[in-house]
């Protein structure tokens, strides 16, 4: 599936604050914790819990969120399908970063071991 410019624009303008509760609900429904979710987000972005709370209060868009992030150098090891898209083939860098996060949350919710989620080269 190929993302359209409209899709990429919609992703950029979504706020992290609007999506984060859905991430939390998804992982908690499967028996994982808020702390584990924050660990996964921190691995990908470098944001600790205090920084995440600040970004949520500021209602930053995903575009602003990832501009401020220090993306993990091993993020490119996140591959596979998410929401009908093959992550490694997504051309728009911001959309790809959002899908990295979606994929990590999905793996956490599916019970994957943390050492597998937090990829190492």
C-alpha cells in the first residue's frame, strides 16, 4: 500500500496527546504497563517520562514530536507490516517514524519480549 500526500499530512498534524491514550489502552488491555510503554517510547525517541508528559500537555503534533526526538540509531531495524504498510518501504520519513512507534506499541501489546522490541544491532 502506498501512502498518499494527504495521508502523510494527516499523520504530521495529529497530536501525540490524542494518540497516546490509545497506545496505553492497547497495551494495558493485553496486560502490559504504562512503564513498559514509556520504556519503548524512550528507546525510540529519547524522551523520558517527564519530557513525554510535557509534550502531551503542549499538544505537540507528530511532526513537532519527531523534530524534537533523538531517534534511536537502531530504529531502522524496525521492519514488517503495520496498518497495511511495509515500514521499510514508507518513503515519507515522518510517516515512517510514526509507523515505527505504532509497530513497537503493537509488539508490546502482542506480548513480545522487551529485549526483542528494543532492537540492538
